[in-house]
C-alpha cells in the first residue's frame, strides 16, 4: 500500500523507526485466547488498517471506529499501553477479535489481502454516498491499487464506469482487462470537455498532487466527489468550482470493521480480487 511507502520514507513526518509495515494482512489463525468466540484455529482471517480503538467515543459508538481520535494503527501506531505497533510483515500478529475479519473461502489470500485497505477504502464511500446504484455513472481517478478495485466494485454494482488517468498507456488495462466503459486522459482538454457534466460521482484515488477543478467539471449538478488518495501537497479548491452546480467534495478514510467485512463478503460473492504481483521475500 502507498501508505506503507509514505511511512517508510517518513514523507508524513510520523515514522517511528524501526518500522515494520503492513496493514493488509491475511493469514491462518494459529491459536485463540480463552474468551475468543468468533474465530478458531485454522480459519482464514484478515486485519486491516487498524487493530483497536477507544470504543467509547461518538465515532466508535456509531460504528465508525475508523474515525476514532485515538485509533490504533496496525503499523507505526501507538497502542494503549504505549507500545509501537508492528505490522503485517511480522512473523505473527496478535489482534483483538473485534478488529479481525473473516476472509471468504472463495478468495485467494494474495488477491484478498489488498482489499483490506485498498478495497474497503473505495467500497466504504461508494456505499456511504450512494455511488453503488446500478445505472449511475462513476468516474475513477487513477488506476493504481485503489483505482483498479474501484472499477471492479463499480462494475459489480452495475454502474457505468469511466477511468480518468494521466497515463494514456493505461487505456487498454482499464477497458479490456478491468471492463471500464470509457477512458479519459486527464490532460487531454478535448476529451475532458466532451465529458463535462456526465458523472454522478467521482472517486479520486491519486496519491500525487494534481488539479481537481477539471475533475469537478465532469460532475453533474449536485454530483459528489470523494477524495481517498493522500497527496503530500494540498489540493487547490476554488469556491466557484463547487458553488457552481452545487457540487460536493468529501474525504473518506478506509472504513469500519463492519464495512471491511461487508466488502469482503461482496467481493467473495462477485469474485473480486486485487490484481497483484507476488514477490518473494528473499
């Protein structure tokens, strides 16, 4: 995940070295504590972006523990005992059962693992903002880890999906491999102009700095953009770009444990996995 890269390189100035990255964790349960009732040894499970939360704040009480102000991150986080958390590249991890999800048997481990961050990061706002309705037009900005899963979920929801990318070379992957309906090159003024006002919603997954005003022009009146990528530099948003047409911009951070389980169940039902290249540790 690009968040791991941000942390390893200390691009967000928050790395607590030595860092053990990894927050898209799948594996087999080897043992459980006495009070564990939800899981047993031998089952395939997953752990996502966080491993604990306060359980008492408003966000936690409403099922949005991913927005808990004292959220304990799976990697490079601070646990409630003051220890620094070590991520999924550890040999083993011990996690409270309330923050573990069940991986459907139909999903391969390698293809399921990235869904625990990339998958839920796009699935959660699509559900929250109604960008999951059959027949609606969804724009997906960027075709990396998050973007390609957004395309897969959008098509599984029955949506029309347009990929917007700065890389013309990704056209074939978007259209032929992932099944997107159309492809726009973001710096092609004619293509962007022709698509003005055609989209119900946009999921912006890009993690590098980029202009968002041209993207907002693609939205229909009252359209919704959700930013899930995390560029190092601030995005520029002139007021006129959202006042005109009553357009809305929101952010979304991963998803709750419930969101993650619902996403995996949906992925298992529809055969959705992340495209991966397996690299041996040696």
